[in-house]
């Protein structure tokens, strides 16, 4: 029995030393492939820390190979692959969340534009002359341009860019509408007098 156990242990030791006697090339290639896949999934934007950790682990594996520490190289390569896979999954999740948020912001901006356009039309119908009317007109033009740019960003799957463009539109329009509402009721502009 002891000789059998000794034989099994010696076989295991031989297998381990054989596994660590050459660079873990296959595992390092797998790690690089996982990093490339994570980048393609948008990890550079949506999971940059986890992606950087994967890149760092692969670099450490390469350094360990240069020092002929193949056991450490294998450990770092496996860690790199796992981190890259985590980065890809995290990126997909974050990307979906940011897309959903950008779509919600687009709906809010569109609604704000409709409300602001009604207020502007009412002010123009009443022929109100005030700097606040001009401010609302300018804010509406900016908001419409922002919504158009955000729509293009969404179509190009630039969800972060779309979100950044849309975040401030409702607040700016609301401020312009409130400025108009706070303007003292101005008398409508008189039509020019006809000469008799």
C-alpha cells in the first residue's frame, strides 16, 4: 500500500514538473484571445478596470516566462483569461444599462421639447416681447440639435455619448421655461399705427 501511494505521488510530481517545465504558451494565447474579445465587447469603455487587470496579468505572465518561472506564468495567464472574461460580461451588462438609460433620457428630452415648444408658441401668439422668449427659442434649437446628435450616437451604439448629450437637455429647457414664466406679463407688442 505505501509503495502504491508513493508511486501515485511520484507520477503526480512528474506531471506537475513537466507542466511547469515549458512556457504556458497555449494559456497565454487563450488569455490574449479573451482580452481581444473583451475589447470587442466594449470593455475599454464599459469595464476598463477589469480589462486593465487582465492586460496587467498577461504582462506579468510574459515577464514570468522571461524569468523562466513557468508556474507563475501559468497562474498569471489563467488569471488574465478569467479577468478578461469577467470584463467582457461586465461590459455587456453595463452597455445594456447605459443604452436603456440613454433611451429613457431621449424620451424625457423629447417630452421636454414638446412642452417648451407649446410655451414658446403661446408666448409668440401673445406677441410677448422679452429676452426670455429669445432664451427659450435658443434653448429649443439647442435641444433639438442635441436630440438629433443623440439619435445618431444611439444608432452608432455610442450609448455613453448619447447619454452625455441628453442628460442636460430637460434641465436647460425647464430653466428657460421657468425664466419665461417668471417674466412679468409684458404687454403685447402694438401693431404699427396706420397713417390716415
